[in-house]
């Protein structure tokens, strides 16, 4: 939690799925797009907000895994 509470951002990928997560006002805002290009050169396909909490992190992880499964099949 300290990673997010300190305002850190995170870029990641899973297969052909790319994502960016950033804390914003007690939430984590996530953007998802298809790789291999950077976010700036891609079309954002989905966005979601999750509570800045342990439960929110679990929800974010499940959402990212589901989105990745759709794209990587």
C-alpha cells in the first residue's frame, strides 16, 4: 500500500495487454490498451477506478486479469 500511498505510478503488461495505474484522490485509476506501442501511441480501450485499499488492489488485479484474458485469447 505504501507504493500507492506515496503517489507512485505503474506501467505493466500481461501478454499483449498493456496498462497504466496511478493513484488519484483515494483511488487507483487504471488505463488499459493493446500492445506493443506505448500509451501515448495507442488507443485506450478501457479505464476503471478502484479504492486505494487492499480490497481495491484485489479488485484491480482481477479486472486486469479479466481484461488480459479477453485480449490474449
